């Protein structure tokens, strides 16, 4: 080989050395297989991919948990509300004097049944529903007048105040009697008394209550202002279906339904 040939061979070898194989440089930066893979890993798991664990964290943060879930909170609040309503219907849980709670009740059909027929009422005290064909006299009754009589009074726009004090409540009863005596006669009843009854009721599960057609008031004691407000709001008023009828009533004896 001549000197010229040797020189050319050496130059070619040097060029090859200078160019080299692009493996290292491509692996570190330029190869689509590796650089793209590194990019895909960065994007697919730690930051940007919605389906990655990063995306999962975002969705967890974006959906409130526990109390923040509107459906859960609504169900809980709904339960609390319904529980609160039930509590109110039991009476004695209100913020007024004597823990008084007034409630509008669902009205039941006012069908007539035979006198002394046992009747189950949806509310306590009763506020509508089946009743006997005759209604009772206004004023105080010193015996447990069967409910079927005085529910008929409710249908005619009366208010009935009931009480159940197994251990006695003489002070309250004295106050209730004085309040009853102070009421003006109901002009719709001519010269008759106020359209109100005061009746002991052993079936009552609070000490004091009042009823009109479609409304109840339940309380732990008797307060004249509270019961007056109920009376004035409901006596002779709708939804009592026969509130305009205030004809002479009937004296019911204490043994009317005695067995």
C-alpha cells in the first residue's frame, strides 16, 4: 500500500471515530423510543393524564367526601327534619311557653259511625276523622267524654281542650277553668257559650292539648295566652267543613258508652 493509500485509510478511520454510533446521544435525548418513553412516563402517572393516579387524586379532591356530598347531606338533613317533625308531634319539645307545639294535620274524612263504635285516630289529640252522629255540649266536662262525640264538635268549628294529668294538675286546671269562663259567647251560636269544650282525656299522651279540625296544639302545661291564640285562630274557621253550623248541642251522659 502506498503512502497515499495509507493516509486515506487513516483519514477514513478517523472520520468513523469522529462520527461514532449515535446510541448514547440518542438514548439520553434524541431517540423517539426512549425520550418519548420518558415523556410518556412523566405525563402518564405523575402529572397530566386524567386516567393516571394524578388524575385520580384530582377526582377525589374534586368530589367532596363525607358531609360535603350533597346527596348524603340531603338524606341526613331529611332524616333530621323528619325526626324533628315527629318530635314536634309528640309535643313538649317546642320553644314556646310550656313547650307548646302547634301543628297542621292531614285531614281525614268526617264519616259518621254508630255511637260508641271504637274509633282509631291518626293524631293525638284527634283533629278530624270518623265520629258519632251527635256532638256534645260546650263548656267543661268532668268525665272522659268519648272522643267520637267531641270530634263531631270539631267538624262544626269547635275547639276542644283536653288534658291528662295522672299525678294531678290543679293549678293548671284552675287556670283553664278561669280562661274558659272569660271567653265571649260565639256570635255564630246566638246567645250560646263560647264554642269550646274542656275535657279530661286518659288517651292523651301529653298533659295538655287543644284540637280544631285539621290542627293540634300539644303542651306540657296550660298557658292561657297560648291556648287563647289557638282558639282565636281556629274557632269557627276552615277547614272545618260545617263551621257555619252552630245549632244547639247535646248533653251526653257520663255512661253514654258504658258497657
